[in-house]
C-alpha cells in the first residue's frame, strides 16, 4: 500500500468525515484515499477559502477539521485561514505536501512556516506512516492546529497496509486542581461575575450550577457567545460588545472569575471594564495563559469543567432552581427584571439613522428585523470589520455552537468561507454569514462552492461602500479617504452571477422575499446586499478608538 493511501485510511479511521481543499498533483492521491475510505471532499474555489471552511466546520461540529492543499503555493494560499485557526486553537489537520528538494520551485520551509503562524508541525515517515498520521490527528483532537508534512517521495513509497485498530485520544494528564483560594474567594464575594471564554465552551452546565450556588452573574467573551443562552442571569458578551447594563454590573463586581478566558483588551475594554477593587481569578488548563493580558490575583490550573465540579463538591450545595435568587448576594428579583428588560441590545433605545436618497437602512434596524424573521435554530458566522457588532449582538443564537467568530487574526474576508464549513457541519440549522462589503468582495469566489453544494446559506452584506473601520478611524482627523471608499456596487447582481439568489435591501419592507426563501425549498444560497447607513462608526469601534 502506498503511504498516501495509508494516510487517508488512518485519518478516516480516526473519525475524519469531511475534507475541504483544492486538489493538485501533490495532494491528489491522499485526497482520493480519503474519499475511497468514505470521507466527503468539499472542493473550494481557493485554498484560502478551503482553510476557513475547515476552520468553520471544526468549530461548529466540535470535531477535527481537515484541509487538503497542494504543495508550495497551495500551502501559502491557505496561510491566513490557517493562522486564524491556529490562533483560535481550532482542532484541524492540514495535509501539506512537501517538495523537499531546496531547488524545487515548490520548496518552502514548512516547519518554519507552521511555527511562524503558531501551528504544530508533524511529518509523515515512510516506515511509520500510520503512527505519524494518527499522532497528528490525536494532537489536533486535543486542541491544536497541526500541519502534517507529506513529502512527495514518501507519499509514493510502499509500506505495510493499515486496517487499524485506532488508538483512542488520550486525555491530557492532569493533577487535582488547587481550588482552595478560589473557593475562599467565592465564599467571601458579594457580587461575583463569571466571564467564560473559548476554553469554557464545553463547560456550560457545571459553570451554571456553580454560579447558582454562589450567586454569580454570567458573561462571556465574544468567542463563547451563546454559552449561557436562556439563563436568566446571563449578561451576554463582556467588553466592547457589552450592553450598558452588562458594563454597569461587571463594573460593580467584587470578584471576577475568568473561565478559559485570558481577559484580552476586547473582553475588558482595554482593562477599564473590571473595577480595580475586584479580585480577579483566572482558571485555565494552560498555565502559560495566566496573566498574559492583565495582572490577576489568583490562578487555578485545570480543565474548566473539572475545576467547577471540584469547587461545587467542596461547597456541598445542590443546584439552585433556574432564576432563583441567592440570599446575601446581588441575585435579586429586581435585578432579574432589569436583565430581562435591558440585558439585550434589542432593548436599548436608539435613534434610527436610516433614510436619505438613495435610501439606506440602519444596521441595527436590519439586524433586529432579521432576528425576528429567521428561525431560532441557526448558526451565525461573523466576518471582521466595522459592522461586526451588529450581527454579533442583535442576532441571537441558540447555544455556543451557533456562533462562529472569525476574529483571532482580525482578518477581513474569512467569514463567508467559514460559514460554508459551518453549514456543512450543521445542515439541520440555517447558517447566516454576516460580512461587510469589503470582506464579501474578497471572498465572493466561494459562492461557487456554496452553489455547487446547494447550501441553504443566507449571506447578509452590511454594505457601506467602504472599508468602514478605516473611514471612521481616520476620517475624523481629516485624512483623505479615497483609498478606502468606493462607488456603490450592485453586490446582489454579483451574487446572482454566481447562481445565488440576490436581494438589495434599503428598508425593512425589502426583506419580504427573505420570508419566501425561508419557506423553502432553499436549494441555493440567498445573498442580501443591505445598503447600510454609515454616518458614524459602530458603537464598539467608537469605544475602541477612545481607548476603552
């Protein structure tokens, strides 16, 4: 059996069921081996899109994503999406063919490239093909983005056939967490707040039970939006996206516990959200994460769920009923009512800035209208840009798997392809890709893949005819903006050219065709070109520019 076939069989044996990519000579045989084993190959238009598809798939499915690219330029084309995945700690394996001869046109220093973007690197050897491939997959399953080097000459080598067995993914060895300082802090606190991050995505139930036991309010970083959906004490996203009420309450905490969150500048509004008097605790499985973004008073090394369960066991209390007030703390009926009335951006009054000639629609207005119109069982994928707070905060999601936030590398243009991967992962849900016009134009070629797959995908373009972040960053200082503003473009017509449905929206009434598309059969994507008002920057961007 050729090594390339062994690699494909081993990956399938470990659980790989979808592989995203663009096929060239270097990855032809390994990709076909995966397909022959039973995996589904999803062809992208560009390797950059394929990388984001694999990333979005892995985040949404909660399993390892697989990316297959050609040697040399195939790898470098995928770098931006690969970097986003690595910074997000997405479990992903990149099948990266290697031209090992330094004078080959295709030669690149693959280990150095992987290290430069924060990915792990493994290489397949001819005599250990199954072992090396399995080790790479298991490393990814434990939370790494892994570049798997496949030297061209090794792929063609003949080796022993492989048919299993598949080693289990061994859990990372852990010691009992040292919880006494955290336990004491929780017992002493009167106004505790939990902020859960990406590292707590699988810890909803123990964190809710612990919060109920000690009277804590619940918040999340943007990457963990949806984790506490439906809980009456959920303040939603902390930081720049926080509602005025959430900012007020977090600002009044006497204890803040960060669960799987490094409390970066976005989550803390450049450090100003958490009061100086509050005790700050950081819980993370990786001690290297402690204090990387701000000083903390206490640290607990351990997996988030295990730490929460250990503290609960020491408290010796049962689970409170949902919504039950905790005596002596700030969980009162009056506060519960305030959270119901003012805990979502939908409930915060604003002055509608739509209108004009030609008419534009306020991004808050269209986001709220879509939230009412779309089914609640949805996956929302958000690209980067000035617009991104509106879909992130006005579109509700059912759970943490329903939100995919492509912001770890702060790159524009990754959201559309990530949404394709999310749609493949969860065909039972409506996938909504929220993008700016700049990001859409960068990635529109992947609509070819969306049409081929007949995905029931809704793409919402917040179209301000500009790179809005730059306009609102440099415009107030009088800088020329011709390099970042553009003539109005019919993006709906471009979408129709790819075979999608296309709709231009300037008022809420223009959304009526969306209702018909939702009614079915939804056999092709629908792209909404929303001509949004752009008189000023989004609220979170204004705060960021003020240094908050």
